[in-house]
C-alpha cells in the first residue's frame, strides 16, 4: 500500500508538473501572439495610409450661377467648398470650356471661392480637383511624429493624419481630422499601441529620406518605421517582459512619387500647394 501510494504521488506530481509547463507555454505563446498581432495591424494601417498620402480627388461640385470672364479674381459660389483651399487648382467645366484656375480666397460663410476665370461658364458647371499634394508627407514630420494628408480613404475627402510615438507614455497614437478652410486644431488622438518602449540604439520611431526638390515643390518620398513593444504581462516561463522590435523601411507614398515624376517632366498643372492651415496644432 505504501509503495502504491508513493507511485501514485510521483505520477500525480509529474502530471501536475506537465500541466503547469503547458499552461506556462500557452500563456507565453498567447502573450507573444497578441503583441505580434497588434504591431502587424498597426503597420498594415500605416503602410496603407502612407501609400495614399498626397492624393487629391475631390468629389465633383457645381457652380450655382454663371461665371463671367474676368482678369481679376471674382467670387463664385459652389454647391460645396469642402476640401478646397487657397492655392489649390480647380478644373472648371468640361469640353472646350474647361479651364484650370487657382483659388485665391475661400469664403465659408457664402460657400464661395475666388479665382481668375479666363473663360465664361454657365450656371451648374462642374468643378473638380485632381492631382497630388507634393507635401503629402509633411516635411515638418519629426522622429516622433509622422504627419501626412490627402484623400487617404479615396472617398473624395482630404484628411490630416498625425501618428505620435511617445515612449515616455508608452503609446503610439493616431489622430484623424477632416480638413476644411476653417479647421486649425487636430482631433483628439486614439491609442493604437500600448507598451511602446524605446528602440535599441536610440533609433527614432520614424525615419525619412532626404527631401527632394523639383521646381518650386519639395517631396518627401520614403518613410521608415521602427517600433519596439513589450508584452503587457511578464512571460510565465521566464518571469521577464518580452520585447519585440520591428523595422519597416522604404514605405513609399506612391502619389508623392508620381507627383515628383510629374514635376521633373514639367507637368505641374496637377500639383497643389499645401493647405495654409497645415500642420494642425
């Protein structure tokens, strides 16, 4: 009986040891999987939005009254001025009456824009805006803040995005603000990643290629991202936090690259100035 009891205790102890080992192994695997999944999702989002930076594809709108020829700027009311900024180029009308004008003023109170019109246009003429913002990735971006804008979702709306990597707070945040002529303050950010820690060798979260100048325009054509994240809990197997560092280099804003090619070819009619209220505070 004593021998049987000893054997039973040994077998039971071995079983509990194996169960504890597999529980710890599962816990360790789960922590790492959650950390990997969070970083992967954030980087996929950033890659998509960097790729879309600089795009301008305004939804069509129309004039509310006839437009006369004038060598000085005249105010013209539109059905909507959303996404229109001073310095932006607009395509007015179709066919033989089509012309491109540069916006000199925007009046939100009357939904009107001012520009020099060298061609007469009938009421209800279509107004469009297409092309590229060379500063889709703003040169004011820093090692801890990635600032970009454009029709990021390809829905005709220009938005301003700001990613902030704050290793002191341990967060990576993202702010999204729809741009209008009167907006000056960015929306409150949302947290995308917790437990962000300093990168090895003090590598910044965001790195950039040198700015490229073509004509009067400046282009920032590559973005690099380096993120270090630790697990939310200690690893049950090692009793230590697990830290993972991921680096993604050469993320290219394809619209900005297209704009650079256009500028080098001397095709600047569809290159647009940066809205005067950017970057938002």
